[in-house]
C-alpha cells in the first residue's frame, strides 16, 4: 500500500474515508492510471466513447473496417454502437478485480443507453438488459426523465444495476431512488438476491452550475462572485441528507466537474466521486486535504442568494421542486440530452469517415 503521508489526495480519500473513486472515462490508459489512484469504477457515454475512439483512432479505424466487412448491411449507427460496446467490454475487464473485491457494489463500468431512445420506455429497458449481458460488472445508464425513471424500475426488477444519468437535481435523485427501490423490492418478492446489485444516481453537479449561470445571464441576475459555483454542491448535499433519512439503497455519484468543490465538499459520504481523468490529475496535484466535508452546510448567505434569486434553483433543491413530468423540460436536461444526441451524430461521422472518406481531403 502507498504510504498515506505521500499518497495523492484521491488515493488517500479511498483509503481513509467511505467515499469511492470512479473514473469518468473508459479510455484504457486513463482508467489504468485511475485504478492506481484507487478507482473502483468507470463510465462511458456517447461523449466519452467518442473521445476514447479518437484517442486511439488508427486502431479503431481498423476495427471499424473489419466490423463493416463482417456485417455488410450494418448501418453507420450500428457500427458505431458496436465499437462502443467493444470499448466498454475492454474497460469492464480492467475492473474485474475490484468487482470481485467489492461484491458488486463497485468495480462496475457504466454503459449509457442510446440517447435517441429517450422517449421509449420499452426500448430503454430492452437495451439495458442487452448491455447488462456484455459483462458481469456492467452498470447501465438511463436518463432521469419520466420515461427513463419508469425504465429504471423495470430494468432493476430484471436484475440490471442502474446508474441514473442526465440528472442534476434533488427531486430527480429522489424519484430515481424511489423507482430503483420499487424494482429491488419487486425482485426480492420474487425470491431473487439483490445484494450484489450496485445502483447509483448521478448528480451532474457542474451542469447544474452551468445552468444557473445561463439563467443568470438570460435573466440579468447579478450575485456575488462564486455563488453560482455552489449550486451543484448544495443540491448534492441536500440529496445525500434525504437519501440517508429515507434509507435508499442507491448511492449518489458526483459528476461533471467544474471546480474542486465537486470533489472536496463531498468527501466523507458513502458516495461515488467520478471526475474526468484530467480533473483527477489536477486534484492529486492540488494539495487539498481529503477530509470529510459532506455534512458541512453550504454557507447561509450563499444558499440564501441561490434560493431567493433563482426560481430554477428552488426547483433543483427542494424535494418537491419538480414533478416527474417536468424533469425533461428542465434546462440542464434539455441541454445535456441535446449534447448526447449530437455525440451520436458525431459517432456516426467517425464511422462515415472510415467507410466513405471525403474525396476532397
């Protein structure tokens, strides 16, 4: 074991607190380095998959050609998603030891369902079951919309471990945990053991910050510098309090980093911290002590400014701030779904450039 006196902060966090580290990347080299810092999980979504393929493009170009030859009628989309699945299986294999050590609670590779299915519960469930079969330690990402939350309950009932994504707010996190709990209870009632399932609910803390900044610019709201950096942290801390009070078996996961507080303010909880690899490098070089801060409240003046000046923050912070039917129309949800949908188009573009190169280049 690394000497804790000289260990990097993220490794110390994993050794000294209940908080665990997952790598917000499926690129093999980055995941291997993160495992050295104590990472026991990783994630893949259309944006991350695209970056991973581009990071080793010659290899994946060769694989795309080979797959296309093996499947002559496959569409560009089908070929692209086949590459995502192959990438995911490779990354999952790197986490096999952690999966065994943690008995299913960690050691998982998150694979995201196709964003284009966001309106179809049955299609999301079917793809979740398909992805669950890729490797024993896969966890499947489904968006925290009304349609997605219905899919989460059913997929959980079928034995799929869920990682809720496109999730930014306390009401979303609570609705996700309730749906997963219903799925677990239904599965238990049928006599199945659920102890090796490891559901998590992501809160994309930085994207909530981004949305508050967009609202401030749109509505001409001026607040003290730094206030808007706390929106995601405040929502995460509130959700963590509610999860403990209600005894949910789903853990919270912090993602979409914009500042160090998306890690440092959440250390100490039984939660998952999932920074992008470049943020892990920065945090390890920060000198910030990984001490427990999860129960330290956000300063009253900061929370008051957010709550009083931003109706959108109240929607995100209050447990009943939004009804389930409103989740898809929340600004951060729309922006993120659109980005994920755009990444699907870009993924098809990578395949197209291999199969039909631009003759002018």
